[in-house]
C-alpha cells in the first residue's frame, strides 16, 4: 500500500516535471478533430464575445485550407469563418478572391495560360484567372500559399482549395461544438457568370448545402446550439432572399465608408442609419463592420474618438462583430504599443463588441481565458485533470 502510493507519487512528480520541461502548460490545445470523440461534445460557449477564426487560423497556415480550419479548432475558435465562391460548373468552394492570382500557383500551370480574363467586379475592371472560368476538377489541381510575405511560408503549395461541404464536415467533425460562419461572397458577380440548372441562383445553391446538413433554427435555439451558424454577406438583397429559406441568424457586413453596397448601391451612411437598422433587423441579428468605421484611425496611426455605430446597433438589438484583428505590428494602431492583447482588451472592454474576426484565433483565445475564465474552460483539459490527481496524491499521507 505504502509502496504503491510512493511509486504513484514519483510517477506524478515525473509527469509534472516532464510537463514543465516540454512546455505542455503553455498553451492548452484542444485535441485534433476526430469522428470518434464527439459523443458528448463540449457545447459552444455563449458567455463571452465570439472568437471567429477569420479564414481559419490564417495567421499561421494558408487561408481557408482544411489545415487552417483544423488549427483554428485546435486553438479554441467558436466559429470558423469562410468565403463561398462558385466554379464554372457551379460547385461551391471556400476561397476569398474572385481571382486565383494572389494565393494559388495558377500562373505556373501552362494549361491555364489562356484562361486569363478581364471582368468588371463591383465597378472596377479586374484582370486575372477567375474561379468562375475553372471547373472544380481544374481548381483542385492548384495549390495555395500564404497571402502575406511576413507570415510563415513553410506551408506554401502543400494544400488545395476545399469545397463548401468539406469545410462544413471539418466543423461537424470537431471534438466540441464549433460553429460555421460562411459568407455569400460577391453574389452579384457570381450570378452574372455562373448558371445553374432550373434557373437557380448562387444563394439557392448556398442554402441547399446548408439545409442538407441540417443547419436551422433561430439564434440560441436548441437547433442552433447543436450546429451554430451565422450567415454573412455584404449584399443585403442576398440576406433578405435567403430569409425565405432559413431562420438561421444572419449578419450584414459593412465595408469602409467610401464603399457602396455591391447589390443595392447604397452608401455607408444610408445602411447605418436608424431607419435602415429598423428595416434590416427583420432579417439579420447583427452587423459585421470594418473596425476602422467604429474607431477611425488618424494619419499618425492613432485611434480617434469612436463613432456611435456600436451604440446605435445595440440600441436596435443588433450584435456587432467587427473585422479584422491581426497580431502583426503593421496592422496595430500605436495606441496598443505593438501588443495585440491590448487591442483585444480595448475592443472587448471599452467598445463592447459581441464577437470579432481574428487571423490569430489562438491569441484571442488565450486573451479570453486569462481575462474571463469560465468553469468549462478550467475543466476542459487532461492537464487540469492531471493537476487534480497530483494534488490528491501529494496530499495523501499513508498511516
Ligand atoms: C459526430 O457528429 C456527427 C455530426 O453531428 C455525427 O453525424 C456523428 O454520428 C457523430 N459521431 C459520433 C461517434 O458520435
Ligand atoms: C471595363 O472595360 C470595358 C471594356 O474595355 C469598358 O467598356 C468598361 O467601361 C470598363 N469598365 C470600367 C468600370 O472601367
Ligand atoms: C419570399 O417568399 C414570398 C412568398 O413565397 C415571396 O412573395 C417573396 O417575393 C419572397 N421574397 C424574396 C426576397 O424572394
């Protein structure tokens, strides 16, 4: 009895030493997604602002790839975010730009050299290789790269573009409940260039996919909590249109003050007026504004006085999920003395947003664990269980 307790005690001490040596304690990761481990999945947290993994964990891994989404889940994302575009043959894919030029190796594929086109996209002539001129099979022969040169390039050309369905599967296979946050991207442009049988529109295909996976239910309903989702778009017409097919919560994205809506050609001022919020709140649960429209920076890169956008949205019972938060100095305003945690602190504590889009889900998750720990957070790792066992054993004195 005494011998057993002593050797168990040594074992635990060894484990704790190993843990310090290997640095296990530094960042608690969730286990990788696996179909086997979701029997009693930890629910989505709803007690603090949502951690929305912008294009996955794209600060570390090329955007909108399976690896970027799995990394974001591992790092604690509440929602994984994506942009949905279409291919020539009508498949829905996760990809941000209407052209493949900036983040794929399409320029190295000689067989596609005659595929470059110039199209008008939101009032500007754009030249490049457009997703709408490639079939899904062709798109799948491409490999993607990191968008920003100052981020990790070691994952370049390893991953391919994924489909809308593959993205949903990643969320549903996660070891805890993880929401999706898909955008109907450039719907006006896509509907001009891609035709589906039976006169269906991009928005119809987008909704068919979501409904086939069982996404439904109002915000915080039991259906929603099982498979959380926010549907987002910069195009109010598309949000109003899909409201006929789904009561899933929707978010109206709002661009910079100089950019009119791509479908209804309304100004920033028009769509942020009290009158417009009264109208759109029948269809959406919140807005997703560019963060500089909430707190405009000056020419010296310091923040100025916040606008009344958040107060106004909250007065209309609309959530506010601004974009995009990025750790790198080049994106941080000088008020934050090069510290991304200071930026999160300001937006959460001073501005009072309800969620935010970040390129670095792991950083935002760490910030939230340190500043707003909840019971489920404290108990969710094997490491904490190990600590509890260690405490019990170490205090055990054989008589
Ligand atoms: C995991 O979750 C998915 C989606 O909810 C479900 O289809 C599957 O049966 C679950 N697997 C297990 C082992 O519970
Ligand atoms: C785009 O190019 C076409 C063809 O040259 C031209 O007719 C059109 O006016 C251009 N559009 C814009 C917005 O510049
Ligand atoms: C929604 O459905 C109703 C009834 O079928 C129809 O009258 C209306 O035009 C539809 N709205 C949109 C935006 O498609």
